[in-house]
C-alpha cells in the first residue's frame, strides 16, 4: 500500500486500486482481447506469475507485470507498447506513483468476437 504524507494527513493507495486502473486501461486499449485467466507458469520470466496483473511497490516506485491475450490481426508489438505507455501514464497521472517498468506478457492471440 502506497502512503503519501500531506500537510493535512496521509493518503494511502491500495495495490488493488492500481490493479483496477490497469484493468480499465486494458479494456480501453484496441487489440487487447482479455487478461490471461490462468497463471502464466511458463512465462519466460524469472518467476511465474500468480495473477494476470502483478504490481510491486518499492520506495514509492511501481513495477507492473501484465499477462494478456491479444486480438489476432493486430501488430502485437505495437499493442504491447501502447499498453506499456498507457498503463504507466495513467497510474502516474491518477496516483502520483512513479512507474519504472511495465512488463507485458502476450500469452496468446485470439479472434476478436463480433457482436
């Protein structure tokens, strides 16, 4: 939980709030199909992910890991870079918490559902 002291007291921002921000950013990003619904044990990262959104706070700096399924037909690298920029900017703008890294694991690609 991130705590900021102000002249009139302190403000605490829960990691759950940061996860909600990330979920909202992902839902508004073109080319994102869904979050990974299971743990990414073979992610290629040093430690397996226990959840599709993991946030670590150290010394008022956040590191965000997200595991997503993207839509088939999109430039995967472009979508991943957009996720990185939008997650970082949104968390920093809304909370004032610095974000040093946003790591994106593209777990799968899926056909976009049609309405």
